[in-house]
């Protein structure tokens, strides 16, 4: 075999290998699923679920409203109809949507219709937004199980998914940010400010009160 033929064969083999790798990557991406939940402060929901094995990404944002590309100020000010929500992308081969919905209910107070913990108002209400019949059925089952476990009415609605708008960059991964911010607790790095906020808001204390040892994130 000539040197040219050898190089040609090597190049062809390399192209085939790249093509196979690309197909495998596309296949894995196609296997991922995304669910959307609203559980009060999206910093907290994002922080909780990014720790779950099988979750690839959690993105804070806004959904369920009537205004395109809303800002944080508009949403929390009221009138747009949006919820603070999080899109959770996961590998169903590692963690199921059933498991994630069950964990979601046990990470919030689903009996509270006016907000979550210290955050009050429509934008902080709980909800699940579904984009398929399978997701809707799984969410309904998880809601019924949560209600039976609590022995109380679960007010979290299950809604049809609508446009999701990622929140401003500074909200993403806020819980592990290093930027210095001014808070009511004084100047703090974002990660420290987040911890102080979460404790002061009483999120984990209330979830632990409701769910006890079934709470997947409180106190961890």
C-alpha cells in the first residue's frame, strides 16, 4: 500500500469514528427529558435538583404568564401571570420523572396557595407544567400520592406547559456564585447570601415539619 493510500485510509477511519461519536452524542441528547416545576424561589429549586444524580441541568426562569420575555422585576411585581419556575433536564435511564415529581412535592409546601415560605404572591406559587400526556399522568399520580401522604389538600396545579423564558444570567447558579452582593444581611458572596436567605426564609424548616424524613433536601 502506498503512503498516500495509507493516509487516505487513516483519514477515512477518523471520519467514520467522528461520525459514530456524533451519532452517539445525538442519541444520548435525544434520550434526555425536561420537566418544568414551580416551587417558590427558583434559586432554591435549581440548587436542590442540580444535586440529583441523573439531572443534567436545571435552569431558572419564568413561565405561565402573558408577557413575552418578562424581567424579574415585572414577574415579582405582579400582573404578568408568570411563575418563578425551573426547567429540569434529566436522563430517564438514571432517574425517572416519577421520582423527580415525588421529590418536587416533598421539597415544597404544596398546601400553600399564596406563595412559598417567606415569599408571597402569585409568582411564588407552586405548579407543575407538563408537555405530554405521560408527564401529565405522572404529575397527577405524584400529586395524589403527596396528598395521601400529608392527609391534607394539595393545591399545586398541574398545567399545560407554555413558553419558558430563562431568567437573567445573574439568577442562574446563584447558589454557588462568587460575586459580591449587598443584602439585608450585609455584603456577602452570592453563595453565602443564598444560604442566609434560605435559612431566614424558613424553607427547610417548614419542609421538614411537613415531610419529616421524606424531605429529600431539607437539612442536607
